[in-house]
C-alpha cells in the first residue's frame, strides 16, 4: 500500500498545467494527498543554498535537497534516504519526476515511479495508484 507522495520540484511541482489553474496542479494534489493522511516529500537535486518556497513548508513532511545531503538523483541512496526520513519503506512511496533516468533510479531503490510528461497524465496515474481523486 502506498503511504507517501514524493515529488521533484522543477518541472513537476512547478508545472503550471494545461488548464490555467490558480496554483500548479501537483501542488494542489500534494495538499489533497496530505489531507488524506499520506506523507509528502520533496526530492530535489538543488544545491545546498536552495530552500523550498515558504508555501510548501506546511504541505511537506520532508524535503531532501541534494546539496544538503551529498547525494543526487538518480543514485538509489537518495531515494532510500527520503523513505527513511519519511519513516517508510521505499515500496510505500510513489516518486514523480520529469526525467526518466530519475524515475528509473527511484524504481531501482524500490519506489513506485511515475514519469511526469503532463500534469493531466501524472494526476491520472496518481489517482489510480493512490485511489484518491486529484483532478478538480
């Protein structure tokens, strides 16, 4: 059973979507998932100086930033670290990234991987995996 949603920042969480919503659709989905009791995490290859925007802090249980932890996607160790910080097994986490190589890294670490190509397709796939309605 999946218990956490882990998202990349640039290209996924920042994707404005196709339908001109008031906020990025994956941010809305993150809020919905959190309300349903799942854990949430940000996994970014940003440097150690970058911090997630303030509005994300209340939505995230964990933020793993490459520059802070000395690991980077697609190294399986960064996905394992993220799962540990969430207090979960990798198989209990779904990871979304716009780069296929990073999705493969997550899958090698044991996570369920979703390759983000469009907000619509990603939300459809997450709805199936998490059994939560995410499209407004």
